[in-house]
């Protein structure tokens, strides 16, 4: 298979994990090339996600690296297996690679944990709510770009509509619930939609009220996507220039700790629903 010109975040992650495995075992790139019957340049390209590796070669490498974590190796082999083109690939060349990477990671996540202070989670935004946000971008987006982002957002939301959707735990601060993007009527409709979302078996929405006080990471939006094994988790945080993806062991531990702290101060699922309902009623 020819090399990729722009590997996705998931493809880059597979390559970086293989490099970590090789270096932890003290095996050089030249030794890896000899082991797998490839030239050294291809090993470098595999480790940067530019080239693919077969599941068979991956397992050979893992065996020679004395990697005894079978669940981890199985998860890596699954990542290496060709899975066809995801729906998000239809938007490549039209939307930023970062947005497509989010959709791909969500598609393969086994569990999602998110924390939002000023915004409603994207997977639960109504079309009207999302439209208000896309119209507030600087510089302003032309109408066809807004329509493209709305269509992409709607397709992303389908990840929770399947027969076996991933578990979703969404932490929402009271500030986000009280934001009236688009006015009272639109905000009321958005909160009612959240109440409907709460009824889904795989979804748990938890509210942090103003009265809860201080907590870490209060200024960030965090999207923590769990893989089949914890080593393959990814933390995604928003910034003005686009999404950032974090997968270092210390980084993941920090964001898990942030979310764990937040979950200790949230209202219960039942109290959270009542809280959302009370705000909606007051509009």
C-alpha cells in the first residue's frame, strides 16, 4: 500500500505506540527492519503513521519486544486491521483534519467522558444551537461552510444512536446550562433536548452547580475517549486554533484525575435532570 500523505490522529497513534514498544525493549529501528523484512525507511514511516503495518507483523514485533500485555497487543492489531473508509472521509478536503480526527476517535471509543463549562456537549446540541455557535466564528464563515459544519455535526451525533453505543458520561457546568445562545426560546428548546437525552440508557449527564465551588480544569472543554485498553485512551481539548490531542501517560492521568474530581462534586443523575428541568422552566 502506498504511503499516506496525511495520516489521521488514530493512525499516528498506532505508529507512536509501536515506537514506544520498540524503544522500551531496547530494539533499534535497524533491528526492527531486519526482523520484519522491511527497509529502515519503512520502519520510520510506520512509526509516524505514514505507512501501514499488517496485524501479523505487528504481533511479530510485539513478541520480539517481550510485550506480555495481550489485551494491549490485540488492541493494536485491531487498529492495524483495514476497516474501510469511515463516513467522516467524505468531508476530507472540506473540513479541517482535526474535526475529522475527533469523529474517527469517537467512532472507535469504548467510553466517552466529557466536561463542559460554557458549552453544551457537541453530540447533544440542537441544530439551532449549533447554528448560533457557527455564526459566532471569527472571521465569519460563509453560509455554505456553516451548512457543511451542521451536516458534519449531525453525522457525528449518530455515534450514540447505534445498537451498542459507547457509554457517555457528560459533565456540564451550570454556566453552560444558563447560556442563552440564540435567545430564551432557543435555549429552552436546547435544555428540553438535554432532558430527552438523559433518558438514553448509555448516556449519563451530570451537572456541576455554581454552589459546588472550585474544581480543576474549570476553564477547559475536555473530551476523554477511552480505547479498548487504557494505554490507548486519548484526551482531546479545544482551543481557538482547533482541537489538540493528548496521549502521554502523565497527560492522560492528569485529565482522568480532573474528571474524577468533577464527578465527585456533581449532582446525581436524577438531581441533574431536575436541575436542568428547573432552568428550562424558568426561561
